[in-house]
C-alpha cells in the first residue's frame, strides 16, 4: 500500500491515538518549562556559573540516558500500556519532589527531582514512539509519528508560557541587578530566595496533578495490544541493531539533533540578554516571547512537514530542512542585533521534523527488535544533557557576561552557536546517507 492511499490513522485506532498524542503534549510541557529554568536558577542563585546553571539540562536529559534501556526491557516483557503507566507515575513523582526541593533550597535537590521526572519521560518516549509507528500501515508510519509529534510543540508553547507567567515574571530576584542583589541584607536575600524557589516549584506541582489525571484515564481505557512475543533473544536483537548502519548512525544523528534543539531553545535567553545590554529600558526585548515564537515556528514547520511527507521522501525532506537550518544558524552567529535573533528563531522551523523523521528512518523495516531499538533513540536524547553545558562553558570564557570577549569577531554568546551548527551538519549528513546510501 503506498503512502498516498494508506490511511495515516485507521478508524479503530483513533481514540487510543488521541490518548497517545496527549503524552507528546505532556512531555512538551516538561521540556520547555525546564529550558528557561537555566536562566531562572542563575538569577535566584547568582553564585552559580553559566555552566553550573546548565546542569539543569544535564539532570533533565540525563534521565533519558539512564532509563531508556530499562524502559525498553520493561515493555518487551510486559506491554506498551504498562510502560506508559509506569512512565506517568515516575513523571508525577519527580514533579511532586519539587515541593521538598523548594523547602530545603538545595540546587542539587532540584536536579534530582528533574532527574527522576525524566525517568518517567524516558518510559513515555521509549513506549509511545514505536507504539505510534505500529498503529497502522508501514507506508504511513513516519507521517503518523510526525502527526503525533505535532502536539509536542503545542505542549512546549504552554510550558514556555507557564515559565514566563508563573516563574520568570514573578521572580523577585529578577528585580535587582547582580550587584544590587548582593548588596541586600542577608536576611532579605534569604526571604527572596525562599520566595523565588517556591515560585519555580509551582508549575511542576500543577503539572504533577495533570499527569496523575492522564494516568487514571489511560489505566481505565482499553489500548490496542501491540505486544507480540519477541522471537529473538536480546543478544540476537542487539547483534542485528549494531550491524544496521541506518539504525546506529540514526542514533548518533538523533543525539546531535537533540543537542542542537536544546541549545537553541535554552540559550535564546542569554542571546536576548546580550542584545538588551545595548538597548534603553523602554526598548528591552522579552526573551520568552521570542522563545514562544520559536515554538510557533516549530509547530508550523512540523505541520507543513507532515503534509509534505505525503509527497516527498522523509530523508530528502529532512536534508532540505537541515541545509536551511545551517543557513539560519550561520545568521544567528554572524548577524548582529535583532536580525540575528530572528535567524535564531528561524532555526526552529528547520528542526521541526527532525526528531520523528530520524526515529522513523532509523527504525525502518524493524519488527520485534524495534522495542529495544527505540531505547537507543531515546538514549540519544542525552545530547540535550551533554551539549548545553559545553555551550555554557563557551559563555564563561571571558567572565560571567555574554559579551566579555569577541571570538572570530562576534560576542561569545553568538559564537557559542557554532555547536548547534556542527550538530545540524551531522543531521544533514545522515539525511543524505538515508536518502542515497542506505539500502
């Protein structure tokens, strides 16, 4: 059956598919509620360096690397539905741990809470992505996953909006410059710190209750049984995977793609802060609105990409998007002022189809081994943990600011986007190989 005639979602799967897309929405909220927290913790805890604040991303995305394989083994033994329920339970647990984290006011406790929360996200992503791929014809699998993933940036938009309204806008520590905050009496600093850490925890607690509601709903609804008994041993499956270039190169491409995405969305705040240094108070830019613009661009790109996949092969379309992304990244590095920021926002359009398309290409033609193969692609999300601290190190080169030194003639915050540039070049190479080299 061709991709032009096959249904993307068959009628019998529509309601379970809707429930699964709610999970994509939920982890979109968590992802982009967390990205601004790098900036928030830096303001509330000024003793943190840029690199230390970026450990928020190491904790968040490190949970994926830790739990992806255990999650795949769990769903291999039990079922996709069981994996989803465990994932939601862990997600809610990590969210509620923000309550004691705020009380004890220890940065490491917040990192631990995020780490546990992403244990749940690892279960959800390891389970949901191959589950969606299996819900219908193989010819429309990549389109189906792109359709489900379209709801991810909608969750991201809600996460960013929540971060701005519930957190960043409400932080009292943001009302002071670094020097003015340091000059406050110790008791007043302590009061502001306690207030602001409680504010940071609030949206996570709200999210925890939402997750529990979805958990109950999925627990009582009958989901399709896609848990055929595996015919191969785990060892045989791994042997097949490591001999499949399309797969293991896809894992590498996925790692660099996620790194690029998280760096572009995390450090847009620092990019804007640097621009604001030369702007009068009346003309200050609000980073959150540009981050939300990036999410809207991401949503539009993914929606358009899902439509175009009906007519253009996934690997070829992703190659075009990757080349466009390289162009936008060069603009973010070398174009000064607002035009550079607009280029940075534009990168999101080009990144929009990459995660589900790499996922679909890497798992193409797999049967039972897709359950374990999915773990490798979810572990690749560790790119979002490893690369942002490296970008933070670049920002720390000349000092705590974002324009302390010029590197290749541009401020260090601009130069730091050389890391996403490298990442998108790797995605472009994988796209080309998937289109023209792999069998």
